[in-house]
């Protein structure tokens, strides 16, 4: 599998989703709970990686941290920019992620927290996930945090799957698009824990989010890790 080609397909799909008006007005409640349990320095540098509509990063921006919003979708980046009021613009930065390069455009040992929420499954395979974990290790400060969530291979709500090979499914990331992408679903929590440990992260907590409302449901694992 060519990672660059598959990520370009993902860009097309997510641009389609955002062009049709996808948005989210509120942050992950699990992220808010985690943030209340970890001690961040004042004016922390935070990366909202795969920021989407930006609601998670904006939770921290509204608490006067410096937030870097990053996404593969230009429509998503523009949506976030439209939400930032003038008082907070100087504390926000934006990065359109280039799928043709494997290195993120940030200095080493820079961030106090990396948020990777509703993103891990959007890596196109394990190699792509590891590529980003290596970069997370490089750009986050020692003793600083990474928060990520993911659906497991046999516990997810994705449908319209046309192929299912090992831990990669060809499926739709959202019901509003017909553009399928490759998505990576780890078999177990342990596999993600091991990949984090191999990239210099210590597991601080493993949480879960389980809910169902009408025809929507979620069954996610949530890991908080610290760079050692």
C-alpha cells in the first residue's frame, strides 16, 4: 500500500465531507475530563492533530493556551479559522498537512500536549500510524502528553466496507460522503500500547467511551500517554 496515494484519497473524502457542511460545536467530553486530570503549564503549546472542525483545540484556546490546528483538509482548516475571534487569533496557528512528506513541520521538543482525537483510525495502515507516532515523540516535550482515541477492529460502527484485509478496512469515514478511504483498526489495545512504548511514551491511563443514541453509537478506547 502506498501511504501517499491513500492519504490523497482521504483528503478527497474529507474535503467532500466538509464541503457539505459537517461541523461540531463542542469538544469531546472525554478530552475535557482528561484535561482536568493532567497538569499543563500556563500558556501551553498544544497541537490539535487532525483538528477537523477544531472544537477540541478551541477548548484549550478558550483557556488561553497556544493552539496549533493541523489537518489534511483545507476546508476543515478554513472552518476553524472562521471560528476564531480576533482576541484569540494571535494564540492560534494553522497547518495544512502535506501527505508527500513524512516529517511534521514543527520544532523538536516543542509541544506540551498533542491531541489526536478521532484521527488514529484515519491513518491508512499501521506503518502510517507508526510514522506519526515517531513524529509525535520528536515534537512533544519530555514529560508532556499525548491523548489519542481509536476504534478496535471488531468494535466499531463503520459500514459500507468493501474490503477488509488484516487491520485495514476500505470504508466510508462519514455517511455524508460516498468516497471510501483506507482506515486502520488495531486488533487490540495492547498493540497500540506497544507501539506507543516503542516510541518513548509511557501509558498513564486507558479509558473507554461507550454510548448509543438512536442509530448512532460509539465504542472507543482512549489512551493518555506521557513522553519519557
